C-alpha cells in the first residue's frame, strides 16, 4: 500500500489535482496523504481549503507559510519557510511518493524538501512553456522529479529532450480536463446568494464575461497598470462581468489596490461582481457559459478549449503554452483588449478541442503511481 | 559598474571560485560582493572562512544556516533557513548578478532566492554528471540560471540539449584548474606545525597518501560502513596518510563517529594524520606530491589529472563525471581499495591531462560577467 | 558615542517612540539605529513606515516577519521568524543598546534576540497592567530588560516590586504625551483628500466620533462579534465617524470581514469614513477635536486624558491600566456603548489630566541612555 | 482527561522532569504528550533522547532546532526556529497544558509558542536565582506561566513577590530529588564497557572525581580559559576523574576545543575519562559515589546536598542559588580549584540536606495538573 502525499498550495493547484486525489483515494493499492498550504488557507484569497474539505479531502497538515509583503523578497522567504515546515511534515507522514502540481513557489518548496529527504517525486503539468518565474521553476522541478506526468505530446518530448529517463515519463493528459469530460459542472447559477462576493447582482441569462488576471512576477512592478488596462476595457464594454481576485504572487497587493480604487471611483455595481474564488465545479460552469474569458489564467489555455469557450489572453504569462484556436492573444492595452473581446463575442463558441487531454488523466496517474518503479537515483540520460 | 555577488558555502565552493573572485576584484567594470555561509563558517568543519579573509576577501554577510542533526530532514530545513536569510541579504546588497558554484544545498538556496528576486543567476561547474543528490540539484539550478559556465565541451552540450539559450552558455574551463596552471601551490610542507590537526607527525619525504571521502546523501545510512572500508584498507597499508575530514552532507556524523572510533581502537599515530581542511594552496601542493589520492572528492576528477596525480575513486559519488586515465574506480570494498592503491602506487605520476580547462577560466568568467546581456526572462529553446 | 537601536513594528509603536527617536537623533553622544518591521511595513495595515521616512527616520533594516493566517499559531510563528531576522540584523548593526516599546509580539522578538546576544535592553511603557496577551508579554520583557522607563509612579513601583534594580528604573513619563504638550497636532482637517481612505466625505465641523477597536488575542474567536456590537452602536447614532482599521493581532481578519460585510450591507457613506491609519500628528488632532473616542485603544487611556477627550473604552483590552476620569468603561454590548457615548457627548471635554507624563519623556530617555551604566548581568533583587 | 505536553530539550531538562513524566503517565486523569528537541536529539551531545525512549517515553515530536555556530547570534536564531516548529507541533497536539522546565533557550521557545496560542503554561524550577542568561529567561518565563512549581520556600516567595497569583503557585520541591529518595541509582559501575566514552578505564573503587562544567553565555568569550583552569587543576591532582562534556550553550565549541587540545597535548588516559553524558540513574550513582563534584552544574546545588556529596562550584553560573554546606564556591582559578578539591576530599561526605525537596515533587505536580483551574487570563497581583 503506497502512501502518496499530494501537496496543494493554491486554488489552482487543487483544480489541477482534484481528479487525481479522487483516483488515489479510490485506488485499493494507494493511500492518500494530503498537505494543504499557502494561499489555499487564507481568507483573503478565498480559503479554498474549505472546498477541499467539502469534497471529502481532510488535510493531514495545514502549512501556513506566506510571509506577507507582496514583494519579491517575501516570495523567496515564503519558499524558505515552506521548505522548513514541509520537511518536518514529510518526516511525520513518511510518504512513499510526493505528488506536486506544476510550477509555483509553494510547489518547489515541496519538491526540494522531498528531494533532500530521498522521497520519490512526481510532477504534473510539466514540460510546458510559459512566462513569469513559473517557467524557470517548472523545469527546475522537472530536474528534481523522478516521475513525470506531462499533459501533451509536445511537453513529453521536451521532458525527454531535457534528459529525463523515458521509462519514467508518462503522457497522461491534463487532470483539469477530466472534470469537463466527466461533466463536473455545477449548473446552479445562483452564485450571488451562494457565494456572496462584492458588487451587484448580475443577470447571467444575458451574455456575460469572466475575468481572471494574475500578477506576472517578472514584471511585478507593472502589476497595477496591467490590471488597470483590463478594468478600463471592461468598463468601456459594461457587459455583465464576473471577476475573480488575483492570486497571491508578488504584485497582488498592487493589483488589489488597483481594483479597490477602481471600484471606489466608478459606478460598477450594475455590471461587475467580484469573487475571491469559487468552488471548482461552479467556476467550470461559468467558464462554459460565459461569452468570453479575459485575463491570463491557465484555464483559458487548458480547460477553455475543451469547452469551446472564447478567450482573450493578455500579456506574457501564458507565452509559449500550446494553445487551440479559441485564444486571441493581446498586449496590456485597453483598446486591443476591447477589440479582442468584441471579436470573440462575435465569434461565439468554438468547436471543442482536446489538446490538453481526453479526461482520464487522474485515473491513469493513480494507476501508474500504484505500480511504477520507485528509485531515488536518477541521472541525466546524456 | 556591475555588482557580482559570489555565494560560497563550503571549502570546496571556495576552491572552485577563488580565481573568479580574484578576477572580479581586479576587473575595473565589476564590483565584488561576497556572501559566505554554511559549513565554511563552522569550526567543526575547519572554518575555512578564515582562509578567505586571509586571501583578502572580507565577507559582506556571514550566513549561519546549518540546522544540526546530520539527517536528511535537517538538510532540507537548512535549505529553508538559508533561503530566508539569503533573500534578506540580497535585498540589502542589491547585486546585478549572483554567481554560484555547482550543486550543493547551500547553492540551490542562493539560486532560489535570486530567482524569485529577479536577479540574474550565473552557475559554474554546470552540465556535469555525478552521483548523490548533487546530480539532481545541479541540473535544477541550471534551469534557474541565466548564465552558464560549463567546464568542458560535453557539459556545454548537455546544457544546450537541456534547452538553454546558446547565447548564454560559455565553455570556459574549470576555475579549479586555473590555480594549478598559475602555480598556486604552497610548497611549505611543514603542515603539522602550521595547521595542527590530530595524529602523528608524518615524514612527507616518504611516499604518502592523501585521503578524502565524503558522505553520499542518497546512500546516507551506509555512510559509516563506507568510511570503515576505506580506513581498513589504509590500516592494512600503513603508508603515511593525510586524511581530510568528511564534509557536512547528511551522513557526516556517522562517518565522523566511524573515524573517531577507529582512532580510539587502533594505534594510528605513526601513519595517520587528520585535518579538518587545509588552505587551498597547501592542499594543492599535497595533491601534487602525494603518491595517490583516495576517496570520492571532486578534486580527483578535476584537479588531479592536470597534476598527473593517481587517484583511487571510491563508490558512486563521481559516477558519470568525465575523467582522465589517472582514475581507477572501485566499489566500497577494502580489498579492492588496497589493490587499486597498490596499482596506482606502482604506476606513479600520469602525464598531465587538461580536460577540465586551460587555466584561464576565472579571467574569462569575469570578462563575460562584465559585458554579457542581463535579462531575467528566459524560456526553454524548444 | 553609543549606538541605540530602536525597534518599531507597528504604527502604535512609532507613536510611542517618535519623540525618543528625535531626542536620540539630536543627542551628541548618541547615534540612532532604526529597525522597522511587522505591520508597519504592510500596505494592508497602512504601511506607516512611510510616515517614519517622511519624518526623517530612514530605516537601517526592514524586517518582513508576518506569517499570514490571522490565528494564534501564525502569531507564534511570526515571533519565531522575527527573532531569526532580528538577531541577524543586530549582529550587523552592533548596537550598544536596544530600545523597545511595550508589549507586542514583535517587541518580545527583539527583546529575546537582544538578550541572547548580550545587548543591553531598554523598555518603555513597562510596569503597566492591561488585558490580552500583551499583559503577560510586557512583564516578561521587563524581566529581560536592563533599563526600565515606566511612565507612571505606580508602574515604577510595580517594576521595583518585581525585583528589578532601582538604579536602572527611571520614571520618565510616557513619550506619547510629549507630542501633546509640544503641540505636535497637525491642524489641517482636510483628511479625506490627503489620506483617501474609504467612505463618504464627512463634515468635521460638526461634532464627530473617532473609533478604533483592536482584537483581543485571548478572546480572539469572539473578535467579529465584538466589532459588530460597536458598529451597530455607531450605526444607531449615525454621527460623523472616523474609524481606524484594527491592528494585525490575531482576530483582525475576522474583524475586517465584519467591517467589510457591514459596509456592504448598510448605507454608511454619509456618516462613516475608514482609514487604515493616519500620520501620528494628524491623528492627534482628531483625538483632540472629536466629541468622543470609542474602542479599546491605548490612546484613550494615555493621550486622551492629557487632551481632555472623552473616551468610551470597550471590553477587557485596557483592563487594569491606570486611567483618568475621562474614560467610561463598557462591555461588548451595543446598548451600553450607545449609552456611554451619549453620556460622554453630553459631558464634553474634561479637564486635562497628565497622569501619563509631563511631556519631557523623550528627552529624558535620551539623556539617560547616553550616560547610564550598561551591564548585561542583572539579578533579581530579592 | 487533560493532555499535558512536556517539552524536553536537553539532558538536564530530562533529569528535571523524569519523575513528573512518570507520574503523569500513571495518572488516570492525565494523558502525557512529549516533545523532545534541541541538544537531546544530537549525537554530538549524547543524544539523550535514547535514554528517554529506553525509559518508555516515546516522543510525539522531535524538533531539530539547533542552528550551528556556537555564538550568541545562533542561540537567538535557534530560539526563533524552535518557536516556529513548536507552534506547529502544539497546533497538532492540542494539549490542555504545556509543562516546561526552568530557564533554557529551548524552554522559552516553548513558553512563547504556548503563550501566544492561549495554552496554559506550567513551569518548574522557577523563582530561583542564578548566573548566565538563564537568570533572565527563568523569570521572563515565570511572567508568561500560569502555573508555578517552585522547589523551595524562598523561590515560592520570590514568585509571589513578582506578582503571581498565590492560587497558582505550588511549592512542591524539586523533581530531581525524587529520584534520590526513591533510590533510582543504577549501581552497576561498569560504565566504561557500557557507555564507552573516550579515555582510559579507571579504577572506580579508588576515590574518584566527577567533573561537569558548562559555558556561561554572559561570559562566553572566556569559555576556553574557564575550562582550561579546571583541566589544569585536575591535571595537577591526577585523581581518577570522570568528566561530562559541556552542554550546547554558546561557548561550548571553544570549551570542546580546549578539552580536545588538552587531551592531545597531555597524557591523560590514566586518570581522565570523558562521556558526552550518561543515563540519569547511572550519573546519580556516580554523583553519590564520587569524592567530589567539580564544575558549575545545577546538580551540585540540587541533588548533591541530598546525597551529602562534596561540591566545588566554579564561577558565576550558580551565583545566587540557595545552597547547603556541601558546596565550596571558587573563582575560575586553578590554584583555588585545587585547594577546594583537597579541602572537600579531606572532609568527605556531608550530612544529607533536603533543602530542594522531600522526594514527592513529581507525584504532587501530576495531581495538581489534574485538578487545578486552567485559565489563560492572568494579571499581575499589584
């Protein structure tokens, strides 16, 4: 009975591993361990740990790691604090495998703790290209990981070219797509009563927009201007808009200040409603129903194509990621953002595209973890 | 005037950057900043910070980071503590570039702090293959680094194959070889008076052995047996032997206990003398004069060939590193170690081989750092 | 030339040491060192470090120490992180004396770092009695401190009874009162333009209220209800009200949520305006001009009597502190709060009372620090 | 069923709580939780956690907290790291009471973590006077503690005079004396085979000395000279001497170096044998049988009088502690140490004196913990 310890540190992480966690939990040869940390614990970022608990995943440890400051140095300090506490937690839980998602600072903390403790490390969403510091961290983690779960053929090839052993690279598709194909959407659109948030009650039977824009750490001093361009574009259009709060990456406080000031200075309650975040299945429903997703979230690249949802992707954060035809890329420029939204609105839904997976990633990953060779010695293949 | 911050955390690190630091210090367009941490500060490991100060390098910061425990978890915790404090120190020093050496846990701490703080990162000794956790860490750091200084053509090719941008990969040779070619040896063999250590006063005009064996973290529970095999072999031969203390990697306390018990239980003062470490130039002289180097140190692979010194390399720690014909590899086995030493002793000096460089690495690196493009955005090339 | 390192971690700390810092800076035998940390660095709590810089105090170090989470455990973790970094900073600054204020978690961090580093420690606002965890911490720090600056005769007596050496206990008065007597008030009432905040523009020529209520850590799970009682009382009265945001103690997020929800659910812009904080001299002016101060802030007990300002003090936070007749104490109960405000409003200004000092504390403290004996060995007197 | 969490961080701590732990374990209304940390985990300091496990106390958490460096700053950093991890551990264990011993840096870490987490805190060995930083820390902890267990009437009075509530101060005697009265001595004197150590096999049927000298942190730069005076005195006498290694307080590395150099430079194997430490019951037997205890250990003041063992107490570490007539105090001076040892040897055993307790402290403490009022609100009594 292998113990697989899944480390989740943000709402996005959770969206990316939910079906894996379910598959592990249901697998007769696996035992699920579950560490939750980072912004997933914080009210200010929506405390999505509560969604996890509601879904039946009781954490084995909750790691409060975020050193407040919203600057690059505090991000680095957060990594340090996270490593210390994750190491202690892994010593207590004694997992056989640590499974991590992608490329965030909380993720590399778990990767480093596991590496030095000789615990085999499995990574999902690896081999992809993007912008921001995540690009560097993702591949650094790959060089620490023993088991690789890329989502696409191209990602798989990159991992192999980086010198990873083909025997431990498994192209499984992206777990985020599993939920779409399995029909996980929560169709109850009464989100204003259910999840409060701030702003007016919008009529979601009208065409509406979904916005979600995160800081780019490598451009973090530009964060406020970046969000203001988007807000200004949305303000011009005044279509009903659901906006999700920026994540905790350096620059978030500047973005938050930009949003708060915008809300104070403009009459927005008739078209804008903000949520810190929403349960994954509720969000998925909105992503499906919205006329267009605007911002720089992963989900525009990964989940939206499978739903056929049009996307206006802003800036460098997703630069280099494989994408389907549902995405229009624009710069941080209010006029270009408006134009792109109008184009997407005119186009309407795209034909669904499954370049990020066939919906069986979670189950595949669990099966592999139950049987794959575990060996902490790895060496570059060339 | 670019500020280059060199991070040194161990005696070995220092040997690897000394000529770079000199070249930076002398370069009119560069300013040297210098952080020293880890075992280099600790009496128990020879406090080699004192050698650095004697060489004219006054530290801008001394980071006490080692969480004691000699196990894998405390190594991980040390990384965490090191990141926290290195981040604070970089914020204070505001360097334009951070330069790190190789692959140790203190090294990845500096790499992560610099990465999250958007400071361009340069790495030496990259692209090499070895054993122990260092193998993983070295390549993970490469994925974080912006400027790469491999020592050999093969290492350079590996880095390019890993997807690093050719414009930022510079094959410069290994700085450790600079000192050999520049004749840095300190010829004064009166080391027992000068540096004390423990054990008898040996006659170094006789053929003598030099031994240096470090823990392998991925085999750390076997550390004591590993050193005992070597000690037993040396005990059989009873040639005059200078032995350097194991480094601080997990397993060192078990090795230290093995050595202390061996010294208590055997009459060794007539053939064995131990030093925690020695100034780099004094060690280089011993490496040149000894009949054979025994153990698993880097320097058997890097510096010894340039001196023609025979080497008996034990175990997996150097597995995969490019080597010249001066090295005989053996397993952790007292009989095989004895045989190999006798073979090397019979052979005597080898023809010098410069596969690790032509002696101008330090100067080259400084020149490149003074002029190279600095850009924190990097992306995999494929 | 003695180096005195003042450690400031919150807006309140700063109010309590501003005149000391000025006096140290102007003293010819003293050199001021200045560490700022904690919530004083955070935008979310008003970043009052900016006021300090505006006042001419450039920090020698900025310590980001707050581990986010708004619970008791993260308060404790924050203390730990603060000690680590304060120790490193003190090692760099090498002060002759560390001066701290009162009783907060950031304060005990500095006290412990200084104590273990054999640096003489001076404490202000000591010997007082209050509620919340501060009560314990204040006296614990006194047992670590070498030089004591109580503000009142009673506080002085308590410190002597606790076994401190009379030679090192100096009754100097409270530095917060210095500013009142020196006429530091900033009379410009155009605070809505100058400092923004949220809420409507109020007419401050009308009688107005000032509200300021912090969490009580020993009752932290009751924090939301406590603020709701106050808000409900204020809502009933609808007098123009300036409210200052709660400080960072555990419970603040619950209070903040209470305030935000209250603002969303009620029409308050015509009577309520909120600031994260205000420059000390601006606040002092409001404290002087307001019809009544409501909440549980220190300043109702210390500064308000010297101004004759009526105070409604709510709950246990100030329990046990010496107070003048300007204070009415009430429980967390909306009806009692309303009654007390109405009583105070009817009463109007009180005769000024200077039980917390004669306005020369800062200068006295600087003079003593310049000449007092410094000796890290202290022993209880009985 | 109250959960009492005992925190032990050093061999000495354990000696001080062993009988309390036994009594808690046997008490039907109490559940024992047990955190072990600090030097008690480290091989270099004898890893006395093994004795605890042998005694049937399996730790609920092992906290590796020691930041290596042997200086004052690393002591402070260790406190910080200890608080972080202790807070996390207490959150997991959810004790009703935390019980700590005395005055060490690991102790105040637990005290602070518990205080901020609103967990009632009980302290033993409080109210005593001594030298070194422990003097300050002990009383600071008392101001944080809710339940006080002084060992003597005088200590009890000091705690009351410090303003603690008489209802929560219990004069119980010192648990270290329990073991003497209960006859815990391990009479097997074959310690050289059983516990190894270094040095010659001594004839313990002859009169022998027991030596145990720790660093004094407030004099830490004098540590080496202090131990050298003692060693020189012992060297003159050349009586069979069992010496216990210094504890981990700042200065220990200098002392260790002094001892190692002394052993290398002198022929000592015929009279000196060193142990890192010994199981409590074995040590107690030696303390009973030895002709004289030399050094500055607590046990000369607490346990030795109950056994009638003569003591030569050196320096300031025990300054101010109540003592019986079995103790001669001397300065750090080899000649005075020799004279005092000879005087004590001539005198022989003293009449046992029980000023530190009647041997029932452990049981009393457990009974009180099972029934006493638990209330985190405390206030100074005056």
